[in-house]
C-alpha cells in the first residue's frame, strides 16, 4: 500500500500519482513472491487491473517453491459486476479467481465462469468472509497471499485479524481533500500493533515493512 504524508491512499481515484518507480519495483517483487494477489473489485474497476506477468528474475525461485509462473489475481466481489472483456479475464497467464459469497447471483457466477474465471465461494451471504477466504485459498494450495487493497477490502482483512504483514510506502506528498486512508470500514476495538521489520529510503519516499507483533 502507498500513502501520502496526510494519509491519502489515492489521488483522482488512482494510486499512481502518489507512487514512484521504486514503489512499483517493490510492488512487482511482492507479486513475484506471491501465490495469489487478492484485490477488491473497485480497485480492479478503477485501476483497470491487468493479469500478473511472468518475470524472468523470479522464474527459478517460483519453480523451486512449486509456484506457477505468475500469481493468480483473486478479485473479491459481492456484485460480480466486473468487465469480463478485460485482459484480466481474457488472457491471464494463470486463471483469474473471483472470491464471492454463497448468496451471489447465480447468473453472474455463471457469467464469470464462462469468462474463464475460477469462482471461489468464501462466505455464507453475498459477501466474502476474510477468514473463509484465506481457508478457501489454502485448500487450493495458495498460502502466500498478497493483498493490494483497496482500502475497503484491507480494512476488513485488518478487522478479521488475517493481515500479518504490511508493506507501506510513505510518499512525500500532501494532497488534502477527502481521499480514503489505506484501510477503511469500521474501526477495530483495540488498535492492532505491528513492529517495523525494515525501512528503506529513496528520494524522500520511505518503504517500510511491518509485521504483526
Ligand atoms: N494506496 C494504495 O496502496 C491503494 C491500493 C489499492 C487501491 N487504492 C485505491 O483505492 C480505491 C479503491 O478502493 P476501495 O476501498 O474503494 O475499494 P476496494 O476495496 O478495492 O473494492 C471494494 C469492492 O470490493 C468488493 N468487496 C470488498 N469487500 C468485500 C467482501 N467482504 N465481500 C465481497 N466483496 C467485497 C466489493 O465489490 P462489488 O462492488 O463488486 O461487490 C466492493 O465494492 C481506488 O481509488 C484505488 O486507486 C489505493
């Protein structure tokens, strides 16, 4: 996740204006390590999400770890209102997953499956239960899970206690306005404590890695 000094997680609906090339390099590295990238449907819609690429520098490590050539993207959606004409569905290297609840509209599940997505049910209602999502992905052999947000999804992962690490880029920018913070939704009863594992700096950007204590 990337945040400005005043806590904005996006500018004009995208994170790119507050990011930097080094941030994107770290973003790519985290993808290179992951089995699956979990992302909220609104981020997919607003950022025009594309499938993950296979990258030569990670090929050997991925093969040794029994991973596919690139992580699958797992889109979390209750509505299943997704553009199935996007490359994310038409030409992924590994099939895109769609995480939804058992009460999701059957015709929309059928549309997603027809588009080649693997639909994974991880909740009893229309929504996804984060704990169930982690379990369902583990049953498919996916245990190295990376989430790229957005804030509404990340807030639920924090509240459910399934987030054990945070890689956070602090961008030396101020945007004012009312952009979301990196994690939204209802606040937790007791603040969750994380410890700093590493901190890098380049051109005023701070790249922190935090682990749940
Ligand atoms: N700063 C950063 O690092 C960063 C990272 C990512 C995104 N962003 C920014 O964040 C903004 C979008 O984030 P957002 O918080 O508005 O949305 P989001 O978390 O990306 O997506 C929200 C959507 O995800 C689905 N969803 C979330 N929780 C669900 C659950 N429990 N069960 C089923 N579906 C669930 C719903 O999709 P349906 O509506 O389809 O049901 C919901 O509308 C964009 O502006 C993006 O640029 C910033």
